């Protein structure tokens, strides 16, 4: 018996912010949207696919997303190019503690969710 991989991660956005979230996650970051099951469509949000994993973007109000260290980390190529792109989008780059063997940076998405982009340093 073992845990094999991550099936999905859920982030949240304020209710009714799906268009803005799609503009950021799907259009700006380039993540692929996949169809939610009909049984869950009425709950708001949408789903994204990266390789074999999914990100479920759910909607809820009354949450201070900026008050937590909980985050999602994306493995990327050209981490410093991404850092410049995120900064040009207008999102502040956060201070992050170096991890030996990796280049990385952190930021908060437009909804306050903490995000990390990480790339192995060669």
C-alpha cells in the first residue's frame, strides 16, 4: 500500500470570478481547461489539466487566501523568464528562501493563492 502520485490540487477563487481566473490560469499561464463532470458544474469554478495531474479551481467566499503558506508549486522551464512575465503582469514577486539545486520564486495569484515556480538548477 502506497501513495503513488497527486491526482489533483484545488485552489479557490471568489464566487463569480471564473472569467478573471480563466484569463489568468488558462490564457496567461497557458494551462489547458478540461470539462468538469455535469454533476459538479453547478458548484462554480473550472478544472485545468497539466500532464496527468489536475488543478480544480473552486469558488468560495469568506476566505483570506493571502494569510496562508499553503501553495501549489509548478515545475517550469526558464524560471527567470517566468519571473519577468509574472512581474510584467503586475503581480509582486515574494521573497523566498533558496533551496540548493533549484531556482525558484513565489508570488500570489490575482486571488491571493500562493504560487511557486521552480526549476532544477544545472
